[in-house]
């Protein structure tokens, strides 16, 4: 399990002496570090700010026995060994406030440009490790990160949702380095398997503790995690796809259309799915022509229309067009790229373009992207997971392009949130001057013909 540390700031004269000593030692107190990514600035839309719960954190380990290790496949013997797969799951949850307890400072490392070693970084948080659990029977959100990413780099949404009364379980998929293209078959095989296993296990164990209501489950994935959550939501893998063919000896075929294990990928009691910059489209083409029609849970798709990694028309736009049996939304960041799913770049990741590129879009501010995403994800989950229909007003926007919205005879204060009614077509919850560069499309589910 990864090491994590935090430093508590002192007060008064002792604080000044402590700060001087720490600075001389090269250590920065947490109180003077970067703002936690889950806390947004004053330009954030209405539903983005933290909820009323404090946030707790624990890392748990789950073991899935006798799993095929596709990365150990032997082309000579045509065999892949079976091993127990250990998955660390980072869990953020609604907690009782502990004002004096130290807050988390998360640590992780991402692959650097070869031949440099992985680049370590830290992220300040608001969570308290082991804080007392608050409430009961909360919804469960299972999170799947991007290729070679780490859950702590999505703390902008994991902590944020926990503060709003969700139990958030983010899987450490233990990917091979993204720089080793020969090992891409690992995430292709494991993403949906990991998600289905973790969701089923936590639905059972957390429900026994009355932490969650297992019948209110959602999935959230970024990039390769988007491929995983869509597949676990019912997008059927095509046995003739390049994705299936990339996995040696037909090891993925039992999970594809018509395979004996196809339904084992599905997450039960699924109420909603969020996919940010989702992988899975061409040339990967995991689901073929009709596979996305297997998704029935409501979808929130988020994509930049200048995504040069997974694309736009072959990623979010394609899922929106082809997942016809699901009610769905497509939020587009105009001129946005692929990197719209992680925290703002930590200080340690800002010295090279490669490391910065994990976190920073070329056009959009990461803080702005995260605030907008948190606003819509909150509205979407509260609407479809909690069943609170009043949040539909934040999703069923009056104009598709927010740039074309109007606020006639505007006498409202500069920072006022749009009501989205009474002739005001600026999207509900957005401030007048900060509603730009976005498109939100909606489509109802097409009934399945019998």
C-alpha cells in the first residue's frame, strides 16, 4: 500500500517557529500547500461545491482468486497462468467531522517519458483516514481510472462526491506502464473484470455494514476506465473486434458476445454511468457495430471535441449516437482535449511537458473543467441514482450551446446563478459571465423492439 503523509500546522508563535524549521528542512506544511482539488473556486457552477459531510478515507485490499494473468501468457506453450489478483481499492465516504485530525496528502507516481523513471507526486486532500462513518445506506459509486493513472489523481471528484453522501470506491488497477505498448492487452482484459468484481464484492460487504444501499450503484470511468464502465454497464464486446483479437489465444472471447462468461461482466443494480473521454472506439473498436445498444442505464458522457487520444466522434459522440436504449447526455468541452479527468497538475508534475500533459488540457483550465464536471456529475447522480427529479432542471438545458444562451434585462448580481427559467436560457446553476464554450446534448432511450 502506498505511503501517505501529512503535516499539521501549529498556531501562534509556535506556528511561526515550526514553519521556519520546516522550510529550512525543505518541507512545506499542509496548511500552506496547494488547495485540495475537491474544493473549487468562486467561478464554479452551483452544484460543484462540497456537500455537508466531512470525508473519510480508507484503502482496502480485495482478492479475486484464480484469475488468468494475460501478461504472463507464454506463446510457446499457449498458456497463461492463473493467479490470485490483489486489488487495492481507495474508499472515500461520508464521515463525522474531526477538526483536529490531519488531512490526507495522497501520493502516487505516473510513467515519465522513456527512459526516465516514474514521476512521483503528492496531492493535498480534505479526507481524514479512518474518520467515523456518518449516516447509513448511501449510494455506491465505483470509479475506474485511466491507463497508468491512479485513483488519488481523481480526488477532485472522489472527495467531492463523498462530501455529498456517496460512498466512492476507486480501484487501483495496477496497470503496466502506458509506455510499454505490448502490455496494452492487460487493461483490455482486466478493466471490466476488475469493475464487475469490485462492485459485486462491495455491494455485498458494504451493505452488510449498512454503509450502502446496493440497489443504488453507479459507475464512473475516465479514458480506459470509460471503456471499463461502459462494458460493465452492458456494452457487449465484439469477438471479431481488434480489441478481442489483441488478447492472445482467445482469452477474451468467453466474455464477448455469445461467450459463456459474457454476463459475468455486468454490474447489478446499476442506476447511472459517467464516462469521461471514454476509450473503446476505433481503432480499438471493442463493441463493434451494435454492442453499445446493450447499455440501458442512464449515461453522462463527457468529452473534448479536440480529443487526439481517443477521439470525439469515435468516443463520446459515438457512444451517444449508438447507446440508443439508454437515456443519455453528452457534455462537450469545445476545443477541449483528452486530459479532462484528473486533478490539476501537482507541483512535482509541472517541470516537463510529458508530466504536465497527464493533467493539463492545452486550452481549458483544469480547475474550471473539474468544477463544471462536478456540477453535472452531481446533478446526474442525484437525478438518476437518488431519484431526485428536481435535478433534471440542471440537465435538461434550454439551449444546446451555452454560448447562445441569453439573460435578458440582466439586473442580477455579477455572481448570481442562472435560474434557467423566466426567459433566462443561461444553463441553470451557471453564472452569467462564465457560461461559455460548452455544449450539452440529450437523447431519450429508444424502447427495445420485441
